[in-house]
């Protein structure tokens, strides 16, 4: 059954312990480490300039944020110049309404979709369906979970929680009308089946909706990055292309986007570059033989402008590579659904309270061992652990924490003010956690299943990160 | 929704604790857009041209593209026919209506059926030129236009790309420089293509040919 998609503290605890006891999910999560982590490390090792690129990426994003109004206006002017249209949306409701109106203007009945986390964020599929328009996800992973009526459990591998048998079941249940009556389980056969079924959808869609990883101010261009080519068929075949994106995705120039392209795929999948990187500028030109007649960009804010100038502004540098998720021991133990909303892992823990409110999601920053791996691998140096601590302090001050959390933090504060005791307790905690964790160093069972006991506030069993946190704490107190 | 626009922009400015950007910074930002500075350029592709070509080949093949090297573009039709035969593919291609491609000796390939147009569902093999090859990652850079319909890059099962070695550059930035030298405007679509389509969405095991081509074959000509 799909795990609850309503984010609140009770559900998180329940979801986390359910996830730990779910053998299918646990087997699927084993793929995260050899898959993403090893491939990223190998790709990074092959590019000596990677750390310089990270610093450049961070500085570029900071530059953009400092001049965000300027670059957004420039991007809009350039899109207009080429015959496209930019629509600004303050929140999810406005963004949904804009998309609906564009669809209605061309009497659209069927919409194909490339992968877009913004679409998940605004709940576009449900909205369109309720207005009589059929949205069809075309990224294979997104398609699978759409058939299963689930949310993505990962921002770049949405069906990572599933195995082939579950995919086979979903296809078998839905592909009969397309002539596929036999249940097939081979990944190759499943792939071919999806390819054929989705081909028909691409060819019959009225509108194609993609996301955009970047918006280039210099040229008024949106950029998508995919491996499947589904995004390209989505945006090339129908009469209308809508790129759904958010205000922090703007970058100044083609040179700057080149820097982010070098960072993105290596951090995400460990590829040198994804198979397809596509730059779209306006609608099809006179004499073009294909391409959409209309080009729309929806720029979503949804709480992001409120992060400007504050302690969370750095989060707006995020390029959604998922490296922090792939390296997070908590995500590795419980998967993405337990987080209860669209963005899981460390980036989600920081972002979600902004987007759906601290009341609903202020608990998420507790889902951390503060091991620091997320910050170490982030291609734009976002200080994720520090931000999670900010949220925790805020939530604590607001007394929104469940009693157990307040108790936990109280105990932590007691130790934190007594360095010697803290060290002993932390080392003891580390020792306990090490004993509880499997050979891969992940804390699977007791600590989580028992509802995040007091130990969850103590560092993961790695001495270094304890020292870091300790030093940070001391700085904060002095 | 101009109200939303105003609201978002003023929220941003409030966060930044300023009003409209001062004219001076505006001038600086404009200058940066008109003369975009390069950021970090990987050393791996800063090589003499023959070595850039070798790097392009290595990188494209490691992204699972296949590649045939021919002496001149005039040999491309024969190379295409030979590839189709070798792979036991039907002797029919949909070709980009590109003047340079059209000028090649296709007539000599009597067994080959050729149509020049955009792609349709059911097309097996497309043949297109590339605007440039980028050595750092073995990436093909394709521009859309009346002679270069984008669908040819995505709909057919097999995509064959004819590329001249002198169109290979080192890094992405050099590809953009080539484009800027040719036109002040972006085409509707620029595609970077690196290897054939793939997906790892079923149990994180890679399968080729997700929605785009199953095979990407490059015919690389040392000379015109
Ligand atoms: S926070 Fe950093 S590591 Fe995580 S998704 Fe964003 S850019 Fe990637």
C-alpha cells in the first residue's frame, strides 16, 4: 500500500518504523549505495577540477541570488523576445491555474509530462485530473509510480523503492488494453512494453509539460537533463510546451550553465554528462519542420522569495542533484516515502518546512544523524546540517516539538553544556549505534523503530563529525 | 498575473534589503551578459586537435555510442549502408534535409531507401549531421532548424550521425562560441546527445533504448 503522503510528526515516526520493517523496501534501498555513491565517487575522481567547479558553482549561485530580480526580469524579456511567454506564480494554486488555462485554451485533453519535481510540489496531476485533463508521466520511474498511485520516493530515481515484480504487477494491471496481456518480469521486456505504450501517448498528447533544471537569462532558454529522451518527446511532439520551474533556477549565461552541467550529472548519477541535455528557446521557428507552436514558462515562487536574505537563503543554491539524499544514512535506512512529502533526505528536511509550513514539517530536520556527509558531497556547498539545526532550534523555541523531542533536546542541551559528560555520552552513543548498525554502517533498527530515542540526537558513529558538531556548538555559545 | 510578478520581485528585493538595482551594478551585470566570462575549464580537453578527436572518440564510446572512422564525408553513404547491413537493420533511412548531407553520393547506394523529412512514428533509422562534437564528454551538439528537425534525434530506434572531425572542439564553451559566431540567436532547440537513450528506473539496472534511440552510431570523417 502507498505510504501516507500527509506530512506530520506522527506519520513520520510511524512511516519510519514501518519502512524499517518492510523487507521489500529494505532490499530496494540496498541499491542506493553501490549505485549512486560508488558511481559518483568514480566520476569525481576522474575530474581533477571537481572541487574548483563546486566552489565556482557555489559562487555563481550566490551571485545569482544577490541579483535574482535582475536575472529573472532579463530571462523573461528574452523569452518574450523569442515569442515565448513567462507566467509568474506565487503559490501552487496559481501555478496549477496557469497550466490549466494554457491547456484549456487549446482544448487539451491529454498532457504528457517529463519529470518535474515542481509538478509534484504543486500537485499538478491531481489538479488536472479533477478538471478533466489526463496527465501522463513519461519518465519510466514516474510512469510506474503514477500507475501505482504513489509519490516519488527519490528526486531523481522516483521508483527506487520498487522491485521488478512490483513493476510487472503494475504493467500487467494496466497494459491489457494496449495488447499486453502476458505478465512479464524481465527488465528489458518491461522497458520495451513501456516504450511502446508511452509512444502512443507522446504522439496523441495536446500539451507537453517538462520541468527545467536551469533557466538561462542571457538567451531566455530553459534546460532539461534526462537519460531516457522522454522529456524531448514530451516537449517536441505536442503543439504546446510548458516548462514548469521555480525562480531560483535562473543562471546568467551559457558559460555558467556549462559549469552546472559539469557538476550535476556527476553528483547525481555519476555520469560524465546525462545522455540528453536540451536547451529550449521559444516556440518553433518559421520553416521548422517540427517543435511546439507555443512555449510557456511557469516560474513558481511558493515560499522561495521568503527565504531570501535569511538564514536559509543558501538552500536556494540547490540544483536537485540528490547527492545529499544518496549519501544520507537516514534516507538509506527508511527511503523517501517516510518523509511524507515531495522532497526527501537532507535537502527535503531543510526545504519542506518552508514550502508546506513549520507546523506540518518542522519535525523533518530531526531525521538526521548530523554525520555531515550531505554537506561534504553537495556540489554547491549547502551547509545542510547547520540548516537542519536552525530548524530544530526554531521548532524547539516555538514549542511545536512533540514532548518526546523536547525531552530529547533538553537532555542534549544538558550534556552540551557539560563538555566532558557530552563526550562520554556521545562516545557511548556512538558505540551503541555502531553495535546496532549493520556492516554497512547504517542504523537500521532499534534506534529508529523505538521512535527516535534520546540517542538520535547524538552524532553518528564517526568521531570526526562529533568533533565538528562539538566545535560548532562551542562557537555558537561563545 | 502581473500582480504575482510584482509580488515575487518585491519579496526578493525585500529579502535583499534593497530597492531596484543601482544603475552601476546594472551596467556591470549587463556587461557580464554581453561578454560572458568563462569559469573553470577542465584541463582534460585542452589539447592539440588530433588528441581532442581521440578524446571525443573515447568518451563517446564509453557513453556506449558506436563509431566508424572514415577518410572523407563522401564515404558516409557507403559507411551508413555497411552499418545497416552489419546490424541487420532494414535498408531504409530518414535523413535530415541538410544541403551538405544531400550533396553526398547517396545514389551509389542503390539498395538504400531514403526519405528527407522530419521523423514519424515507426521510422527505424535516421541520419543527421551534427553541429559540433564536444571532446570533454563525447557529446554531440545538434541545432534545430528547417534542415534539422529535432524529432530525427529521438523518434527512430537507431540514430546515425555524420560528423566532420574539424567540427570537434574541446569543451562546451567552445561549442557555444561556434554557435555565437554563426548566429546571434539561439535556435528553438539545442540538443547535447551523449550515447543512446537509457533508463535505470527498474531496480537500478541500466537498459538502453528507454524512449529515444536504442543505438547511437557516429560516422566520423577526417576530412570534408
Ligand atoms: S542540497 Fe546539494 S546535494 Fe542535496 S540535492 Fe541540493 S544540490 Fe544536491
